[in-house]
C-alpha cells in the first residue's frame, strides 16, 4: 500500500494546507486509515462508525481487538450523536479542558459506533483534541474518529510524523505531518460514569488540575497493580517499550552508576535515561535525557522520543532514573513502569 504523506501548516485556515487536509478527510470517509497530529501524540484515525475502517487500525498496529479505542470529535454537537448523556461533572470538565488532553468515559449511544471501537462495552472514551490540524480534519470528514496512538503496538508512542512513518509506512493510507507534538504523553482518561470520577490513565491533565475543577477524583487501583486488568484505552497490554530491556532504578546517582558499571563489566553496552540536571554525573555507552527535573513537562514532551532514540543505538540494556510522581510526573512514571514491565531496582531493597 502506498502511504501518502502531507506536510501541513498548523495554521490550516491561512495556508496551502487545507487542500491536503481535505484529501486526508476523503480517505477517512472511504474507511481508510490516516495518521494525524494531536497535542499529545500522533493518532491513527479511522471512521468510528465503520467496522471495516476500525479493523484496519488494529491490523496496522498489530493491536489486540479487545482493547477499546478513544473517539475524537471536533464539536460538542458530535458528542451528542455518540453518547447517551453527559453528567454535570463531565460538562464541567469539558468546559474547562476541551479542547485538550482529557478523555472522558461516558455511556455510549447504542447503535452508532462500531462495537469494535468500544470492545463491546457500554461506555466510550471521547476527547476533543487541542490541535488545529486534528480539529480541521475531523470537522472536514464529518465523522467521529477512533484514534489510538499511531505506532506499532507495544512500541513508544509517536511524537513526530517520522516516528509514524518508521512504524507504519506501507500499512496505512496516509500521514498528515503537522510537526512535533506538544504534550508528549497521551491524554488523561477519566471515568465519569461513577459517583466519584476515576482516573483510568494519567496524562496531560493532572489529578491536581481535575480536583481543582470538580473536587475529589480517585486513581484506578490497577495503575499501581501490575497484575490488575486496566479499564482504559491503550493500557491493557505492555506499551512504550524500546527494543533493549529497560530497568527503572530508584536510588541516588551513585547507586545507578554502580549498576551501570557492573553491567558494563559483564560486557553489556549500557544506556542511561537521566534528568538533564544529572547527565554530567554519569558514565555509560549512551546517556540521553528527556528533560529537566525542574520542569517535568519537558520530561513528558521528550520521553517517547528518548525511548525511540535508543532503538537507533545498540545498547544491550537501558537504566532509567525515576521521576517525581507529582503533577504530570505521574503520567511519566506510568509510561516508564509500563515500558520497563514494572521491573524496578531499588536502593532500599535488602
């Protein structure tokens, strides 16, 4: 399959980009699959009403079809077409955070969406992305768009069109290249069908920001339990993993360096993921930093690109510092735990 690639200006209304967005929208209307930028990561879009289209998403990604997909919309009018109702707390969240990196779980309207999108559940995760290209594309095609991250299942999510092309060229109909994404990790997923809303996946909107808006919010217990079955889209299987084994190291710089030295003495090529403030203290074959401890949003922005860069190197093992689990750091560590298969070495272990 030929994969069309359109480079577009984010200011789609005042550039030559609009005809290209229209071309991509036509493919979506024909039940083809098109990757497009959002403010979080690149999404792999398909007509959420069509079994034919959605099956192509799972085929391209190599993703199990019992994993629900998030539906992207461009207007609240579209929301009314696909959900049975909107609780007041969900309306409050939409007014505050939409468009933006927040997915809200609601009861679906029966008979509208492909059952494959919702994995047979009575609920659906919906969000309105905060990206002009995404909004223009969804509005142009006039369809709700099911869109998981545009990567091969299990690999780090794509934050550039180059990442998408590397994984999916020849497998999908098109890629809309809108430049690098901003947030860098996926949307927060919050279930608003419960009396007390539950965060099923931490992401671009923090728990603190949610609680400032609607009061008490709880974290799903499966986020801390590696054996529990997650309820959120994109969280059921191992994700975000680079090719080389990744181990998280809880401890000081000296502790991590000692582990790196031991691995190198065994003949392994060692990579280290560290905060920008700590890079100068390490010695290893490869040392990369996603961002600064002083600004964890830079870590979120750079995380997936850092993991993918290691795939271009020949490291035998990657050791990563852990980051504070406050604010967006909670999303960063959620992704790192998943990428490492919850393999953690702790300085405090005896």
